[in-house]
């Protein structure tokens, strides 16, 4: 199956039913003033599936390089792993302790990784061989990776308190990331024409050979 067929399959088989179930449970909760414990778990699980399926859909576009495919696979795998932990935490009431704390931190790191990989997967296809895009897209993806690492440290290390300089550095990176994303969208919409051969001029058809005048034979007396 091609990437387009995979996206269509995921949209029809997973996203539409999950969103429909979420909407139905939400409406039922409003009408009957609550869903009970089991209904609340079903609603939470449906929301988790909705978010995970949308992230996976955004990571399943066509890839132009091996590195881009690796980023997409990272986003999909981390999304599915975070969904599995979320389902387990929803239906099995884990007592507070080292196991619950470890699962919570792992899920937080996976969610951060999934969001960062999804953002990079959406930005990388915008890269063309024009000079502005060749600079802005890698810089933005780098800022996304740095921001994800800096944020994930709060989930990885208990009682993480790096100081004011760390928080300021994180804010600067996030600002650069947002700025780069906006520039990519603007350049993609209004920037110079692509020069990567995507819009090549049609090859000229070979012209027919010139018409040569026929040589006349001398008349025989």
C-alpha cells in the first residue's frame, strides 16, 4: 500500500470511528449527567485514541528521504507506545509508587517525542532546493529537537530544577521554533519558485528533419 492509501485507511478505519465514539460518549454524558466510572474510562480511552490516531496520520505522509522516513517512524512508534501506556493507566488503577511514577514519566517523554516528530514530519516536506528553505527548514527542525530535549528533562529527572538560565534558553528556542514554522509556511505559500526540478519545462520534441529538395536527373535525349 502506498502512503496515500495508508492515510486513507487510517482515516476511514480508525479516526472516523474513534471521533464518532468520542462524540457519542460526550453527548451521552451531557444528557444523562455523567457516564459512571466505566463510561468515563471509555471516554478517556476514546480521546487518547483520537489524539494518537491524528498524530500517526500526520506522520504517515510521503517521505522524500530515508531520514524523513525515520522521523515519521519515530513519531508513529512513540505515539503508539504512549497510547498503550495511557490505555493501561486508564483501565488498571495503578497505586502511587515507583511503577506508576515511572510509567507516567515514560508516557510524558513519549508524548513529547511524538509531538516533536510530528512537527518535524510536517516541516520536512516543505524543504525545497531554494536557498531560503534550505536554511530555514533544517534550523526549525533543529530547534524542535532542542526544545523537545529541554522539555523532556523535566519528565526524565525527578525534582528537576535547572535554574533561570535553563528556562530562558528554552523560551528562546521555542520562539525560534515558532518563528521558523511561520517562515516556512509563508515561504511555501509566497516564496520563490522551486528549483528542485519539480516543475521542469516539458522537453522539446525532436523536430522533423528538414525537407531536402530532390535532385532532378538529366533528361535523356
